[in-house]
C-alpha cells in the first residue's frame, strides 16, 4: 500500500475534472489524484519540469487523458509518451467526449490502452470512471519497474 501510484488526470474542463475526481473518490480508490489542465502541464508532470521540477513525481498508475486540450493536444501527449522509453508502458486511457472515428483510430494507432467516451448522464459517468479507475489503478499489473 505504501507504493501506491497516483492517477494523473489531464482535463481542461473544471466541471469534468471535478466529476471525475468525485467519481474516483466515491469508489474508495486510495490513489492520489494529480489533476492538470492541459497537455503541457501533463508533460511537465511526467518529465518533472516547470512547476513540477524538483518534485519526486512517481510514475502514474494510469493517465486519464482528454483529447481536446489547450497548448498541447491529448493525442500529442500520447504520442510523446509512447516515443519515450521511460513513459511508454504507463497505461493511458483516453477519457473524452469525442466519438469522432478519426480520434478513436488515431488514439489506438498511437497506443492508447483504452478509449472511454464520457457519458452525459451523471450516474453512467460515475460508473464508467469507477470501472476505469478500479481496473487501471488496482487490478492491472504494471510491467516490472526495470522495463520502464
């Protein structure tokens, strides 16, 4: 339990971020949730730079990644993660309102582990977050640390 890794939430919409954090919290996940507002902040967290420099950021258990982000898009964040030896095995679940076929195809082409369309209904949204968080933060067995 002492080695519990965080969940990195990358979401620019404050309402969606709050709903996601509430859903994760309501499902008693003990993981810390680190929320950032855009793709640039996500990469800063992952690379311990900018406002995260000097911090001992732990590798996240999972990244919940919106696609339509300011500064750097979610797809570009995913692309950079998958092209970095240290970050490529971190699970990334796209959590977005986009049902556009091109976004889904590109997300999987770049190596996302899952693509979840945010339900409009609150209870369905909470259930989708519960299932996603429980699997990636609790059930999933990550690769050995030496691989990352």
